[in-house]
């Protein structure tokens, strides 16, 4: 997603881009999540993550409206945000935004009909409604981003090392190609690519890429593994499932078309500093428990499916996160590593953030001032030690 979004931002400005990936096809990493929620992080004090997600949502939705098929690839369904408070995590009260508020038209208090559709009581509810929220299929989004003659996707290209050529001033990337030899195991060959600018968009591989390829510190970036639980909808259950996405304590999305019929998705788990991709029953149980807290009535409706393990499927992936929960983007170090840029650490919000962040990366590559507030840009900048 990060690589595709940067490639698209650059070719739209006249650049030519090669996108190298270890995997054969796009969306092999975290961006292979079958469906994701696009929403704002609503905070009464409009913190940096709120500012970023609000702008990011608008960029993603504008692209989806122009390039994707609504109802198939994405849905402008709105998002109900549950604000489930407990004694340890009280929620700040939310005032209905006035017309001059940054939140106006983005977030309102949830209405009785929305709560009712989700099987929730309106009594003492502090839940929010994001009318511009959506669900989206990342694979469709990435395919649309990559559909340009000026982007060349090169799969099975692992960047193993890279250095600046003293002769040309370009970055030279050594590429490892894994080859399966029938009956003899596997082998590999090497080629190289060179370019004046390189954007690292290596997702959860970023900490090890920084350490092992560039011999740089990992900037506190770390992996967070997650499992989504999902199932195909029974016709009889469908009318009990909300038409909009729900988040705030894990998330729930239903009525997502797949080749086998409409599906629902919930989760995901959040295993910090873990990179495992193995589906577990424990993770399904965790997702079931969280769904019972997020949407008790929906959880009851789907109980017969949860009780039959064969009906619950899993998708596992690994996000990359930063210490301050904001993406890391822009030049790595303009003095020591000129021409080297990055877009990573989008955490659980890559679908909301990638297109906006890619514009910032492209602005910085072209020496333009990005439109985001300076404090926000600073909070996202790469922090490598000076020489
Ligand atoms: C369980 C789960 C649920 C999620 N749900 C949501 C959601 O509801 N909403 C939302 O907005 N976001 C969600 N996300 C987050 C979102 O998926 C990520 O933020 C986003 O996909 C990250 O994109 P990326 O391009 O940075 O990383 P990735 O998609 O992981 O891509 C990194 C790519 O780099 C390649 N690579 C790595 N090292 C090398 C190398 N040395 N050489 C060549 N290629 C290399 C990999 O092969 C991979 O293709 C979820 C993530 C997970 C795991």
C-alpha cells in the first residue's frame, strides 16, 4: 500500500517508478488484509493523529470515488464508533460539533436509528457516527493505484543491500531473486537496479531493513501481529448485521462481497513485538470476546457460526508501528543519505493514511512544502542519529 501510493503520487507528477517487492504479487504484506475500515481518530482536543486521519480519510475516499467500484471494492457506508469506557479508560465527553468546528461534517453523536441497527441501546450512549467513514478492499485500492504505464511492478525482487555509487551519485540496489529448482530445492541469482531516489516502503520489515541493509538504528519501529476472524453470511443472519462498519473496540464489517457470497469480518488481535503469521484458535476466541463487547447482539446472531470452528476463517498479517503511533515518512537523512526516503509505520491505519502520506513523501522529494501543519510533519519525520 505504501509503495503503491508513493508510486502513484510520483507518476501523477511525471516521475517513472519501479516498485520492487520480495513477493510475486502486490499486497503480500499487511496490505493483503481482505477488508479494512477507513475512519478518523476522533479526539475532542484534535490531536495530531486526528488531524492526520481526517485529512487521510478525505484523500482515500476521493481516490476510491474516482477509481473503485462502490459496493464491490469499497462502501461509503459510514462508521459507528463505539466509545466503550471503563474505570481505567474513561472517555472525554464529546460535544456535537458546531459549524466552525474541524469535526463538523466528520463526526456527530450517533443517532437512535444507527444504534438501533447495531442492536445497541440509545440510553446513555456516547457513541459517535462518522458519515464519511467506509470499508475498503486494499487489493482493489492497490491495483487501482498501480494502474499506470509509468509504474513497473517487479515481484520476486528482494532488496538485499544498497549503496550510493560514487561515480553516478545514484543508489545501486542489489536484488536477490529466489528460484525454485524442481527436485533440488531452491537457489538464487542477483541483479541490480539503480535510481537517484529510493523510497523504503517495507512495512513490518522496516526495522530489520534499517538494521541489516542500511546499518542504521530502527527508530523504535516495531511489528504488531494481528488476526482477523471472518465468515460467510447466512441469508437469515444478514438482516441482523449493521449495514455500516463499527469500530472502537476492535472492528466489525459485514455485507462485503466475496466470490463465495457476502462476508463479515471482525478483529483484529494486537500482538506487539510479534511477527507470527500463524492462525490460532486463541486469537479467534479473543476476537469473539471483543465482538461480544463491541456489538453484543451481532455476536449473539453469529454465535452458531462461532460455535462451528469450520465456519470461522482467519487472515493474519503484521503491521509496523512507531513509538508515537504516527507514520514515519520523508527523507531518512538529507545530509548522510541523500535521495533516500521512507513511508512506513502506518500501524492499523494504512488504508486511511497511505495516499495522503504518499503526497507528503512526493512533496519532500520535489522540495515542495507539504500542506500539513509543521508540528505534524515534525512528529512524523525520520529520526536517525547525525553523523
Ligand atoms: C490484522 C490487520 C488488520 C488491519 N486492519 C486495518 C484497517 O481496518 N484499516 C486500516 O486502515 N489499516 C488496517 N491495517 C493496517 C494496514 O494493513 C497497514 O497499515 C498497511 O497495509 C501497511 O502497508 P505497507 O505498504 O506499509 O506494508 P506492507 O503491506 O506490509 O508492505 C510491505 C512490503 O514490503 C515488501 N518488502 C519488505 N522488505 C523488502 C525487501 N527487502 N525487498 C523488497 N520488498 C520488501 C514486502 O514484501 C511487502 O510487500 C491492518 C493490518 C493488519 C495486520
